[in-house]
């Protein structure tokens, strides 16, 4: 189930509001969102239990969408979506940083090209999808872990794939792979390691689960 969501700051704390209407597909929810982009932050995907599992942030920059550049970050205090140019000199959060702040995976919606067609996926999304897909079967490989950490250092947004991959492991998988998971935890780029370590104070959030399963 998909619903439109609002993201607002109250005394420096992010608050997520959820619209009552539900949609059966991501495409339908995004299409409805783009009719009134100034009223919402993006689309939330909810699991069968009704819990928010993922936030899909639209690429419209600014409150009115007049900026032609796609949003890539959010303002650290207002959570307004911003492109590289509009965020210059401002305190901004990348998507991985926003995900860690919210405790929920955040990814970009498809970029809507001027012709109406969807642009090619960004490099971060491609790397994130690959990491999530390969994680369970490759994390035991030391070389793969080194390549993963190098990828995270090059493309910090790909940490979303790490959150998804670790979160998808069963309890049995975690027990079987725990030595490899702990080894990965020690190899992570410093910034991601620090963010996940802080997230362990929220053990039920996706980032918190990841940090704890990596032995942080």
C-alpha cells in the first residue's frame, strides 16, 4: 500500500504525516502526488502490518517546482527538497543521512524528463539495487565486502541497498553470517559507520537493525 506523506520539522524533530487515501501501486501514488507537489513530501510504502517501510522522495526542487534541476538533497531543518545549485551554502542532508535521521529507507522517485518520459536511473539507485540483491549471497566473501565498502565510499547514497540487504536477512541468516557481518561493520567508511552506530539507539528502525546486525 502506498500513501502520500508530509515531512515537517517540529522543534528540530522530523514529523511524518500520512494522507488517508491509499494507492495500490507506486506509479499511481506518484502520479497523484505530482498533481499537488507542494502539499506533500513524497510517497510512503507501507508493509502489510501498516508500518512505514520506505519513503519515495520526488525529484521536484523547491516548494513550487519551478527549478528545472532535480532535487538530490533536503534542507537539514525544513526538509525542503533541493537540487545541487539551490542547496549550495545551506545545511543539507543527503538521502542516506535523511534515512538515518528518520529510521526509514529513503530513495528517489524516477526523474520525470521534460518530454514526459522517465530519465535513466541514477548511479546511486543502480548501486543500491545491486547491493540489496547480492548482499545475502555475497557478504561472506571478503573481496566482495571490500568492493562494497569502496562502492559506499564512492556513492554514499548506495547505503540504502545496505539497509535493505541487511534488513532482509532472516534471524537464521544473521546467526550463520554474523562473523562476516561483524567484519563488514569494521570495514565500513567512517561516515557510514558513525551514522549506523548512532542509529543503534533506535533498534527497531532499519538503520538501527543494520547497525546492530553488523555488530556496532
